[in-house]
């Protein structure tokens, strides 16, 4: 287990950074929105701000939770706790079911971040980015990451998810999350085919709309099935006309790292997102 733990922890940032590098090049060559056209310094500041926040959160997870998740998974397996430990399953089926169940939890958690005012105070840091690109995939308030990480312990215990399954799921999800946040011009027919399985840029751009009705759709982060099954799937053809951000925050509120960290303390001018 120690070898697996060390190798998986080392592989995760390599996967994330490699994918980000590829998508940054793609955004440069073929951007969907012209946020930073002829504004290289503005793009650099925007990206650095988001990535620094992501690095702070990554250190928090590595120091505060990785070992806890390993111990939780080992305890679950040793005591046969969790739904998937109560059924005789092959390793591949165990993995597939663990991914499906955990991904549903992520859908539910994201949806609650829009419906509950307290959670929205933290989550709106992510939605306040008016120039969404691949670096926006790292832009989450540390408070949201902390709450999500704490809840992950009882959830993985209830599922009977192994640490390997959790980390592999997270690596797959990181790739998809970076992909659907990227400011890339994906051909419509490719986006249409891919979104039968995973969340695509065409789905997620709409979720980042200032329009509350459009924010209340496309909650899933990895597999698109949950939005389709639960009635929150929505597609709009004229994505170039979507205005990104949240009405209750201005660019000035979150233009700095300090501003992003202080966002939960700012007045909540609008009600939690209604569905």
C-alpha cells in the first residue's frame, strides 16, 4: 500500500500539469472567447492567480487529507464496511461501480453548493471568473475544498471505495474538468458526441452563465449521465453570447488572491441559486 500511495500521489500532479500545458497551448492557438486577445500580461496575471489558489488547495489536501483517505479506505476494506464490500465483485466491476457512485455524490455536492446559501458563499469564487479558461479549473475557495475533503471521508467509507479507486477517479475527473473549463473552440459535432459520456466545454460554459436559470443546469463534473437522468441537462447553441460570472460580485471583488479568499465574507446580494 505504501508504494501505491507514493506512486499515485506523485502521478496526480504530473497528469494535471501535463493536461493544463496542452490545453493552454490549445487555447492560445484556437480560443473560443477573445478574452485575452493581444493582452498577454492580463492572461498571465489571471492564470497565475487561479493556479496559486489551486496550489494552496493541493497542499492542504496533501498535508491534511491524503493519509486520512488511505487509512479510511484500509479500515473500510479490513472491516468490510461500505456497500461495495458487501457484494462479491470483480476488481474491474468494483472500480466501475465505485466511480459511478462517487461521481453521483460529486453531482449532488455541486448541486447543493448552488442551493444552500452558506455553501454558495464559497462556491461563487469559482463562478466569479469572467474569463473562464483552463486555469479556472483550479479556482476554488479553500473553504469549499476543506468542506468537500471532510465529507469525502464518510462518503468513501459508505461506498467501500479503495484509495486507488479514489485517486484514479480524481485523475480522470481532473482531466475532464480542465477540458470543459478550457477556452477552446471545439467543433460542434465532436462536442455533441463527447457529451453523451463526459462533460464538455459546450455543457459547462452554460453552467458558468450569469443567468440563474442557466447556472442551475449541467452540475456534473465528470460523467454527463447525471444531468440527463435528473433533468438538469441543458444545451444552448449560441454560447458565444453567454455572459460569464455572477451578478453579486464584480471583477474588482475577486481580482486578487486576497479578494477571492475574502469572498465568503462579502454580502450575498442574490438568493441561492433556484432550480
